[in-house]
């Protein structure tokens, strides 16, 4: 059970030396209790205190790091079951499946099609992070050949293989990229664990039931391997949801650290070849505790929907999503196109730019820095005022970049019209509609 | 130590509300667990899907797959009859888009006449969705509630501005179900339920429309609102939030960029129809996972998938 700040303080050296960066030991211990600072910031713990504390202050759910370089990823590390309780930490990642049962041309095609999904959305790269390389039992040589192809694809790798010999051979060619070896079960756990440990990679643990998985994880932990992920995939969607929820809930709510590992959900196994069903299930597992979601052959259309959802869910509820301030030329707008001003709150930007795009009218959408607040909130907080707008115009040199002198402002801040006109002489400030949906009709008069 | 997970069924439950009358009436709500947590306790009633049909009929179907499913239909009534044959549809949502005074401005009489025709043509429960114009909607809801007495319809929605007139007519005078619509906020949702109950609308006659958004477009607000409402209703036994949740999905998903921008403009995105379907599927699945007891959808392919999704989890 987690200790309180006072309990930790009793074990502290009580020197008030400030070396940890906190003014007193008491303050430091309070922060440790909240998980805000690691306990090793203090060099003066007694051995006894360390032993007591390291167990109880360690996070309930481990953060597992896999992959290397630009394909390095963090999984897990969650502290709550629902995002409103605090925030979710490491977004769920996606994998595309290839298999040793596929012929070479199909594998190349699958990799090429997976690689097409690679774009940016509100400052985040959206792409398929993993290749899930399935072993069909048709010989280690065949498997190694496929793994080699995967290793060249510039993605992190999950080896889905419970055959020790094939796994060992496959790791030889890809272990430098820190893949996940997914394939331990109750029968082969010790052997697979030895192989994974020798190669320095994370081991994925599965089983026929959640009880069996639990026992296998316990056995692996007892043998000293805590670099694990749990493959929660069951026989069907229903069992997979049960496993995913029970693993996370047992961990975070019932504080059982043996379930404190990230999860793998294999949708190609639950709904083979059914793209639409995989989308529905992936949406569910984005909300309910999938750390890596394995798809069959993900499409761009699926990605647009699922990455949009993921980006929403993994935003910190205390920090709004923002877009970069600047000039966004929509529908082929040039320097003579009318200017329309709004704030950098991502939702506002999406609604406004979406409506303008629908209107097909060329518009220079000016996004000002309003700390990611919506129009009225930013206005009330003084983050969206004639002064901040003037500053934005100077900083981004709008007067020289744009020849048009018509500026549409959001209808909700109509009161600012006079002040803006005073700050921006020469501009014709027009009050736009109250809601974004009315823009399509409104903009017709200005193009 | 063997694995012994704690069950988390609650002592409180969501109200079970019957929609429609007769053999095809359907019950939503009733569960005392989080959505699809059948390992805690069985879910009393499976979540349901309603098909959105616009008063514009066939003209409102923008995708080939939608048109194909209703091939040969000439009128809204034809479409409703056809819908009965489609798998997974438990209710019809009649969307009076054309009533908007800023649009076609169809008269209230016209709308009521259509609602009556639809009610005669189908035994499926009927949900009446307005045009977002407060005054016009209130009139449509009142008149439809009167005309369809005994059919146990749902009107979407009673809002802060018009809950008195909609609640008094649909909820009290004509004994229909009232959808309480709030703007993606647990406090606003609760407040509206309290107001409706104080007015005299029975709690059992209220369903909640907590607002809607498409995945990628501020869905986090809806997601967290759903999570919080279910937690309050079940874990804290908050009776003012135990109404089942109805979420319009199609009205949001088919208006976002991904479902609108042509294939010529963004060739790499692929089929426009497929994009829209995926947006609708992902949004509906996310809503159901969060706690919607009924989702309103449009594309037959998306509906088929979500029906299968629900079946596979029950």
C-alpha cells in the first residue's frame, strides 16, 4: 500500500539540507508521496528506509521502454483508470501485422501500405508505430527472413512467436532494435524469459485465461524478469475486454503490482480480416486499456478515425490542445484574400478551418496565441484582446505578408471591434458570426 | 496466490426505459455495471442503434452505400419500411432537418403529417429530432407528441431554453419520452434533469442526450462526461443522473473534414465513403464503450458493424 507523506517523513534523515531541491525534508516527503519527485533525489536515506520505500513508492504500473532511436516508445506508466481522474500518460500505439505465412510480395505490399499512413495532426506524428511479425510455425529460416524485412522497415518490432528456436533466431537479426518478444505462456515461460533476457528485450506474456496469465506473470517475476507486457487477447472480443479491464483494474484500483504491465491487444486474432470490426474494437481498447493495439492491415481511413480519437483521449484534461499561431492560407488563399482571426484552441481551429474549407472561399486564417483557450475564455482571461492581437500582428509581420485589409473577428468578441480598430489603423474590422457553422454563409459576402 | 479479481457490480442501476409501444418496443438502460463489463454482472439490456432518416428522404443520402441500401425507395415512409429489414436497427430517428427556418422552412403541419405517416408505417420506436431552432423545435415536439399519443416516442431534445414547454407537453400531457439535451458537461446534465423532474416529468420518462462530438474533434469532453456520469450514477447512486444516455453520432460524424473532403483534394486518404464509415464506427464504438445506451447512426455499413460489435460483447 502507498505510504502517506508523514509515514515517509518518519523514515527520512530529517536534515533539511535542501540538496534535493525542496526547502525541508517534510516538503520533500510530501512530494515523494504524491509521486511528484523520485525518492533517490535525496542521497541520505538509510538502507532500511530505502528498502521500505522503494517498494511502496514505486509506481503501480511500470513504464516499459521498447524500440530504439526514432522508434523508441514508452508504454504504460498509467496512474488512473479514467482520464478525468487525473490524466492518461502514454498514448496507446498501433501495429500492423505481417506473417511468415505470407509470400514476399505480400509482405512488401503490407509494409508499403502501412508506411503510407504517416502524417501530422496538431503537432503529433501519426503513424503505425509497430510491425507485428507473426510466426506461423513454418520454420525458423522462413521467420528470420520475414523479421529481416521488418527490421529494415524503420518501425519498432513485435515478434509474435512462442517457438523458442524461431524466437532465438529472429532475435539474432533484430535485437539491436529492442523489439518485444511476445510469446511466453505457462508452458514455455522459463525458456522464453531466458531468451528475452539474454537479448535484453521485453517479454510478452499470454495465456488461455486471465488466471493462467496471472500465474505465469507471478512465476516470471519470481524468477526476476519484470520487463514484461501482457498479451490480454482472449478467444473473442468479450474475453479480451474482460482481460484488459481486469488487468488494469487489479493493478491500479486493487494495487496489485503483478498486473502493472502494459497490454497488447491483437485484433487480427479477435476479428480476422474484418476492417470495420477492428476499428470498432480499437476505439473501445483506446478507451479501455489497450497499450499496443494490433491491427491486420490498417488503412488510412481507419487511421484518421482512430488517431483522432487517441489524440483526444490522451490530452491532459488540465492542458488544452493547441495549434501553432500563424497564418493558415485556406483554399489557396493568397496575400489579397480576406483575413479571419481566431484563437489557438485546437477545437476552435478545427471547427473554424473546417467550415472555411467547406465554403471553398480563400481565407487567410490568423491564429493568435491565446494559451489554448477558447474565444470567450481567452477574452475573459485577457489572453485574447486588442493588445495581444496587435502583438501578434507585429510578431508575425501580418501587415507586410498580407495585402488585404479586411479582418473578420469572432462574433463572440464583437465588443473588441473598436479597440482593435484603434490598435490596427487601416484595417476594416468586421464582426463575424457567433458560431463557426454560420461561416459558410457569412464568408460569401467577402470573397 | 491465485488470481482473484474483485467484482465491481454496483448497488445502483441505470433506469430501464421502454421506447415505443407494441411488439417492436425496446428497452434501454437497466444496467448496474460499466458498459460491457459483463464479467462484473450481466448487462440488463444491450445498447441499441437507431437509424437516422432525414425528412428530405433519399435526397439526404450523400453516399453510394447509403443509397444502395435504400434502393427503390421513393419516400421517407418507403425508407422506414426498408429499415425494418436491416439488421441491428431498433428504432427510427426522424430528423426534421428541413424544418429549419434558415433552410427549407417546412411547416410544422408538414412535419407532423410525415411523423404520422411514419408511425403508421412502422412498429419500430420513433425518435423525433429537431432542426436546432429552439422555437420551431418546441412546436414540432409538442405537435408530434400530440399526434403520436400512445406511440411512446422520444423527442430530442428538451434544452435549457425550452425544457418547460417540451417537458410539459411531451413528458407530461402526452406521456412520451423526453430527451434532456445538455452541452457535454455533467453539471449541466444533472441540472436539466433536476429541472425536468421539478416540473413534474417522471424520471422514468427522461433520457439524456449529453451532447455529441466526433472522434478527433473534442471527443475527450464527451468521453470524460460519459465516464463521470456513469460513475456518479452507479458508484454514487446519483438518481438525477441515472437516466439512460442517447447519443446522436451520425449528425456529427458526417460533417467533419474526414467525411467531407473529396478524393481529388486528398488522394492519399482514399475513399471518401470509407473515411466517413470509419469515423462513424469509431465514434459510435467509443460512445458505447463510454456508456451510451442508444446511438443514432446513418450509414448501413457502420450500423452493421456496430450491431455486430454490441452482439460480440454481450
